[in-house]
C-alpha cells in the first residue's frame, strides 16, 4: 500500500477508535475499508460513525459492524468523464480508484477534481492528487469600505471575482499596470468612469478595462447592491497592482 494512504485505510477487524484516529489525521472525513490484499470492501465516513453511535455502538466496536459496504469506485483506466458524472451526486465527496482486481491504487476527492480543472492540470487517475493545494477553491470574502469581493478562481492564467458595491458607494479611481479587466454587471445599476467615458450600466452590461486605463464604478441605487463579475487577465494578478488617483475613503 502506498504510504500516502496509511491514514485513509482501515481493516474490517480494526476498532472504531482506530478509524476515528485516522479520520482525524487525514481531515477528509472518511477512510476506506480494505482487506489484506488491499481490495476495497467499502467506506467509513464520519457520518457513518455518528449514525453508529446513535444506534448504540461505541469506539470499541469493530469497523465491520458500522461501515458502508456498497461504495462507489472508479477504475484506474477510467477517464475524468466518469469521475465528473459520479461527483454530480451530492452525496459522493470522494472516490477510491482501483485496478482490475478491485485493489486500491489511488483516491480522489471532489475538491481535488475541482482544483485540477481550475488549475488546468492535465492528469490521469494515477496522479498524486494529495499533492494539490485545494485551498484555491475556497477563497474568503474580503470586506472593503464600498462593499466586498470574493475571488472565485485564481490560477496562472486569470483571476475571477464577484464584486458587490453597496448602495450609493463607489470604488476608487484607479488603474492597473499588469492586468486588463472584463466586467459584466449581473445585478443593479451604476455608472462606470473609464478614462473620459461615462457609462451607465445595468444588468447585462459588459465593459472592457485595458491595462493602464483609469476607471471607477459607482452604485447609483439607493437600496440595491451593484454586483459585477470580473475576470482579470495579465502577467501579475496581485492585489497590490493598483494605482489610486481619487478615493472618498482616503486610501490614496
């Protein structure tokens, strides 16, 4: 067995406490039940364990008493079309990858598959999925004086954001040296200043902002937020690539 999967596998004869320790160690919420030949017998999730405890089992029970024996698997020779189809089921968060003898050879989680797609990594099911940084799909919301933004995708090619501007609020007049931006208004109304142009925008409006162009957006509504989807393309996408010329919040 690959050493990477030590904290992801248990035997039927193991105690529940051993499974709990491994789930705590791998932080993925599951272990895969195998036999001595590493044949996949089923899976055991933290949800399975909660239900077992409700039924009266305790940590000294055997894994054989509580695990799910009908587990979805994919073959090493399968493609990502099969993986994607299975992950459409909201209940499936991970898939054991097996060889023709149903022996465990890899594991892929739904978050790992999403990371592959967003990073444009070309791989087969033998790839070392646990080497991926799945944090790229879980960006936090950043508060700003005018509202907030959330990055939805960030890789070497582009960054995508959702920008929410509060009623009667506005971004600074700014420009960027390394990136161009493509905006689509998805909710609300506002005004975009782009160099010497003044653009009145509403749901469905799209605006291209070239590198170096001064621009600013103002939410003209008194009650509704102005929501914009933004795609950035350039050789550097850091938040410090910004030159401010005017700002009502004093951030120059």
